[in-house]
């Protein structure tokens, strides 16, 4: 079974920003959390994957083919951080456009999502709140039975209850092991709940792309003084990144259980996606 998405050595230059040799692979049956600070290159990468901007160099394979192939595009559901439909359209009018775009458009499924999200089909796009526009965008993306979902801040603007409901919908989508999701979000707690892989982009470069078990499951955060951190052998102890402040140090370690066996007195916390971002964006190499 081919991968859902393969990006190899993607480069794209602008006046003040560039994607530099961006590479990662998203297998089918997996959710990839695509994380990074604002302006790090997440949306630019997604636009390049979707063919919305022209890449300078590199190779992109989507569902085993090219995004320029209409049959490939028909298998992709996309949610951006806002809904790009004419504001004067009513929801029911907007929905009439999509059967002309997707052969597999499912009007009954779309109606189910409207009911589930409590969206009134007679409402105009301009009268929807940001959260309601996002829910509509998700309903539209899912109602043509895509194989790959590409999500750029899909839970932005949603309250915690609705965010949880949306994540359940994405988890339902992933019951089919032929499906995959590329999930870009700054709400790292959402990423923690459903991601199988984490890909971190910083200043246009991929710093890591690994399974969540490898980082969140095995890694840990050592709390110690600066002197204690300096006394450790970084390579032998598996030290990855370090953050120093006036109260001491936090050290990202590769394997908390192995470290704890050698240092049973050590204070080690679990790792979250947010903590990883801070270590790689604002920390230093250990």
C-alpha cells in the first residue's frame, strides 16, 4: 500500500522566507500532527502539496500520484483556517456547487453533518460565526468520502466541547486504515489526542518527523540545576535539548526510563507537543 503523502526536498523561496529541503512521509492509516510556530512554513507547505503555489524544486506524491491529476484531487478533503465561499450564499446553495466538483458527493452525509453540527441550511455564509464556518468547512470536506484529509487549523475558533466532537469525527474517519490525515494546528492538546506522527517545521526547515511514541512516549523533561546539567554527558545520557532560566534547567531527554534507571533520584516530567515546540524553537542543543 503506497503512502498517503510523500514530500521530498521541497524548496520554495519568497522575499523574506523560504522552505528549505522539506521532507516527510505520511503513511496511510495514520494521523500526522504538523506543528510549528506562526510563520514557520506550515501553510506554505500545505499550499505546495495542494498545488496552490508553484514549488521551486522537490517532489510531492499525493495518494501515489500527482496533485495535478483530477482523480487524485477528488480524493482529498481540505479544511483551511477559514471558509472560502461567497459570503452571500446560503449553506444549501453552497452545497449545490459540490456535486459538480466531486463525483462521490454524498448529499445525505452532508445533511447528517449539518444536523450534527447544528447548522441551519438557510443561513448565509456571512451570518455564520467563525466557529460555525469552520464546522461547515469540515462538513464539506468530509461529504465526498475523501481518502486524505489536509487540515490547516481545523479546530481554530471552536469551543472545547465542539473541538472534542470534531476530533471524534476525525477519529471515526481514521477507522478506515486506507485513510490518512495531515493535521496542522497550534492547539497542541488536539494534536496530542489523535496524532500518530509529529512533524515539526521551524523557519522553513523540518527539525524532526517521528512517531509520537518515539517522542511523547519515550522522551522526558529533566528538571535540574545548570551545574547538574553541565555535569551530564549529553551523548551517553541521551540529552536532546536544554532550556535554562533563572530557576535552573529543563533538559529534553531521549528515554526517560533508561535515564531514571541510572539516576533514580532525578525529577523527570512527561513530554507534551507544546513542550517539544518550546524546546526546539527556543532551546539549545544539549
